[in-house]
C-alpha cells in the first residue's frame, strides 16, 4: 500500500492521481465532507493548525485547464474560507488534480510580515 501511495504522489500531468484513488475509496483519507461534486479531507502533512483539502470529483488537472462549463463546479469549491491553490510545477503543484488547501488557525495578515 505504501508503494502505491508513493507512486500516486509523483507529479504526472494527465495521469491518475492520489486524489482519484481517494475519491474512488481505493486508499484511505480522513474525509470531513463529501457531496456529489466534491470531497474534503485532512491534509497528510498539515502546514497550519487546521489544514484540509477540497477537491472536485471531476478530474481537472489545474485551474488553467478548467473549461467554461467548470465554472459552477469551481465556484462550489470556493465558498467562504481562506485557501491556497498551487498552479503548475513552477507554482508548487505536486498532484495534478485541482485541489484547494484550506488553512485555519491564528488570524493571518496580508501582506505577510
């Protein structure tokens, strides 16, 4: 199982991802929300006191690959919280399935510093 998870975490644009396996319940995740369009689950390597991911069940590799008919789905993912989206390899994207990092904890200030 560990080899399968490690293999699924390697960035592969267009390939199956660890998130596809989580959606299909092929590998475990601490799911905190699910509806017919999306899934929310705890991050395995949290970067804040509260850190979970929200993903669409439809496989869209990244924001720039979304199509016009994905607008409603993307809006459904983004209601009411602070989030981070990594776009492409230069932006730190490691899994090529759109995913929003939702972070919580002490009040964050902008700009940082």
